[in-house]
C-alpha cells in the first residue's frame, strides 16, 4: 500500500548503528524516534548508568514515504531495510504502539525486555505517569504485575512493573480485581 501521508515505520539497522542513523536521518529531514532506556555499564572498573536503545538494532521514522524519500532512507549508512514488503507495500507501525513507547520512555520508569505476547487481556493504565497507555497485563503477585507493550511488527515487547489497582480492562467495564 503506497501512502503519501505521514506514518511511523520501523527501520532495521546494523548492530550498534542506532545513534549514527538517528543523527543522519535527522540531518536529511526525517523525523526519527530512537527510544532509549537506562542500563548499567562497567567501564574502567566504575559502574554507571548509560542510555541504550530500547529495541537494539531498530528505530522508528515518521515520514510520508514516496519512492524518492524511501530510497533516501535506505541510503543512510547503517540502515538494513524498512520493515515492509517493498516500497509499494509499506507497512506502518500503528500510532497507538508508538505513543505507548514514547510515554514509557518519557516516564523514566525502569523498562525490561520481555517475551512478545500474542494473547491475554488488554488493559489501560488509570493512574501515574503511564495514564492512558494500553498493553497486556501479566500478574506476578496478587497486587503487582507487568504491563507489556508490544511492537507487533518487530516481534518485540517491553514491560514495566505496575500495581494491579492502576489498570482496567480496555473494554472499561470494571477495574481489574486483585488476584489472591
């Protein structure tokens, strides 16, 4: 499906090229989004936190991709390909997935990579820095669990720890009850 409207696209990169590609795309007038998380690093015997990509080897680009812009994007050093079926069948990442990732990245919460889930109850966060974010809720304890946000196109997911009282099923009928 060829589109002239702006949409988010997932871009697969060479290993450790995330920041370089992000800068090159910005310089070419693209709107890249490289979500990052804090991680511990040990260099020269000292432990400190560093920012590292939330989805290693991937970033997102918001653009209206015609054939010319598509080829410009592919010419950036470090880009392997846009996740799609060819430039005439571009497959955008849903805005709701990008919005959730942006809100999680901005929240400052600890983010964990996790297994990509295909089933389960979809919930919406009611309170806190992630209010309105939707994802799957996986119980770990009676009153706590993990909100899992997935990017289906990447086949990858991230999770954050939340109190079960802060979420409700997306159908909005009733708040999730704590499980004993």
